[in-house]
C-alpha cells in the first residue's frame, strides 16, 4: 500500500515478476477493497502468491512511530510482524520510509553488536558494475564508530551480494590526504585504517563515487542522501531533454535496482522509492532474493558475534 502509485504498481510489479521468474512465492499485504480492481491480473498465478488483508494504511506524511503504534493492522506493521514471526523471509515496501526504519529497529531489531542500522544504495560505475554508497539517509548525524560499522556492513554486502572479494572501502571526504575533512571524518579515518575486517583505501572524493577506485563509499546519511538525490536528478534532467541515450545513464535509473536494503538488522528489509513502478517492484523482489540466497544476514551476524567475543 506504500508509495505514490500504490496499490496498482505493486500488483503489476508482482505480475512482471511472475512472468519472468519462477523462484519465489509472494505474500501481498494490502487493503482488499483498494486492491480488488488489480488482483484479477494475477489469476494465472494464483498458486504463487497469497493475499493478506490489511484494513489500515500508513500514509506517507504520517509520523512513523505514532502511525506504527496506532495502526497495527496496516500493511507495514503486519509485514514486520510476519517477518519477525518467520512467516515471510523478506519484507519490501515503497511506503513511509520513517515507518520502515522504525519497524526495522523495533520489530525486527538490529543484529546484536550493531549500533545503528544503515541504508545503502547502489550507484553505477563506469565499468558497468555498481558501487555501494552508505549511509543514504537513515542516520543524518553519526559518530566515528557508526561509520566504522557502516564500512563493515557495506563491505559484506559488496562481497556477498555483488560478488566482490575484498571490496575497496573509501571514506567520502573533501580531499584524499589523511587528516582532511571535518571532525567526523578526521576521527573516523584512524578507525577504518585499523579495521582489519575491511580493505580500506583511504579518503575518496565526490568524483570517485561513480569511478573504479572504491567499491564502497562510506559517509553519514546527510551527505549520502544529498549525493543520491543529486544523482537521481541528473538522470531526470537528461531524460527530460531526450538528448542522450547511453547505457551508463540508464543505470542511474532507480527502476533498475528497485530498492535499497537496510543493513545491520536480523532479516532482509528493502525500501523502495516513493514513486516505484512495476519495474522497480520487480527489481526489488530480485534484490531481496539475492540477499536471502547469499546468506548475507548470517554473515553479518557471524562478524559481529566474533567482534563481541574478541
């Protein structure tokens, strides 16, 4: 029920997934009256999904904590409840981002040892692969130890989901030299340098985000969100002008990867763009499948358990 184009595009996203892939069984959680117009399109795949009625809806402008507390029969609250109970393996939504973060924190809960979960986003790189940028909005204000953990979480995602062994990790800064940047960057640098769990290459600049120097770019959520939104605006700008048709530009389109994962929690949760369409929903399902099949969550739990024991 979340997103500007719900529930139509969510149902059509499920249809697009069924038409192309045969891997997963989907659980669609939504208001039956709002969805009944679109559900007949899934009749040919009735054995591959289950519909769960959720009479309440958390709107995009509602206060996250208050809405989750008062709307226990909403699709977001019910989805997190099912995820916690093990009735589903992953939960995806393009709804209220704040409510998704609150649900991830207090229903699914962070992995033991993780100080703050983080939102990561894929960004295209010149060699046709993807880099990972985190945090992109969950944590506007951070401490050095938060960024140090983001680096580990991002490196694990790059290894398990992107298939990159020993991914290069860079600290997003305003200069490459050690000692550059604000107080946060200056205090974070030595933590990353001493962290044997990552392949830290030092500071990187904004021009490196889409390049081949670092596979994982680490920053606090204020900076990361601005970078991400600027990248999206560049894509929108050139598509409106209809002057450039380039494969690299097309990979700036959020529809290609669908949603971003919340890293550092006990189960896979994907957050979609507020204007997610069917293509984006299909891509988000595939991303969640990859997180599940690669064992990423178990790898994160194992890492922080080892750190705790040490």
